[in-house]
């Protein structure tokens, strides 16, 4: 029975996982392998001492505590608890879906203090820049990414992180398992390019957006929400982002792959 450590780098933040000994070393190793499989693109090989932004300690428990709602008959299990501002405790009985929730909460906590935010969006790497496709559900975010993927590497299908690093905005892939599960995930950010508010139509057109108040309200609708305090801080990050950045466009397209590729390839400002 041994204590094991792993480090994962997501959106430039280092998260330390400490796996405490269990009665069954097989159970511990199986749990670690599962996490490494799902987060392999973010695995950080520590060659020297590094500052960690957050820590998760995984413990074994003999019995799992549950909370029962008598009215609905729903039962809730304990899957994490905060130990300090930058440390929490979780358990070997959780699933990766629950770990996704934990990591989202951790990243939101860090991002709100660093001026970043999660955005519901798809993305492709065009040249050396990340182009973002966002908009209402069913508007064509995933369709645009899929149409472009053979020419421009896909970065995200549903969620992306936007973060300002040294006065430059970057897009970072998230830990979430998305519908397009085959997208290769990496820890390094890609410098942000254009941000498109995408809309399905029976024609093709790109138009630069001049009304930044409209951009703020449109982006707020695409935030990954959690609680009121998180939302308030994310809104501040959005307002700062829109004030600093100027590459916002409306994109109308119909469901024709070749024409969308040609429009992206030949648009004069790309």
C-alpha cells in the first residue's frame, strides 16, 4: 500500500492528485488508471518542484454516507468536501462523471480569480489561432466544427476556457468528455482568433459586430453557470474581455460543408 501522486495541467493551472493508500492496492491502481486514461492529454510530468494551484486528496472510506430526501425518496452520496481554499477531499467510490463536476468547480474557482471563464462553444485551430463558434443551442456550433475538422484541427465541441495571459487571450481545452470524444486534448493554450456568433440560415455571410453591449449579453448566455457568486465574477471577466478584445463576428451559414470551408478560407480578413 503506497501513496501516489499525479499532476495535471488544465488551462495552465497545476492540479495535484494525491492517492492515499487503500486496503486494496488493485482498487487504487484501477482508479488511477481510469483517471489517467480520461485526462491523459493533461498529465503533467513533474521534473522539479512546482507550485500547485489546487490539490485533491483521494481517500478510501469503509462506508459511504448517504443523505435521503424523504419527500422525493432521492438519495445523495458524499463525493467531496472542502478542506481549505485550495484543497479538497474526495473518495475512491466516485465516478469520472463526479470527478468532472469536481474539476469544473475547481477550475471555476481559479478562473474567477484570474479573469478567465468557461464558454459553451466549439472551436477549430485555423493557422496558429483558435477560432470560437458560440451561440444558442441548435445554432450550429458542433456542425461548424465538424464541417471544418478535416481542414482545421478541432479543439472543442461544446466547452472552451478563455483566459488572459500576459495581455494576450488564449483558448484552452477543458477536461470534459464531449460528444466529439475523439478530439485530442492538450494542456497548452492556443492564441485566440475570431469569435463567431453562429446562426443557421439559407445563405452565407460574415459581419463584424460593432455593438459591444450586444456581445456582452450574448456571451453571458453562453457561460457555464454554477452559483450566483460565480456568475457575478464571470460577468466581470466577460465585460473585461469584451472591452479588451475586438474580434467578434456574426456568422450565418447553411448546411453545406464545402461552402463553409471556402468562406472561412477566402474571407479577406482571415
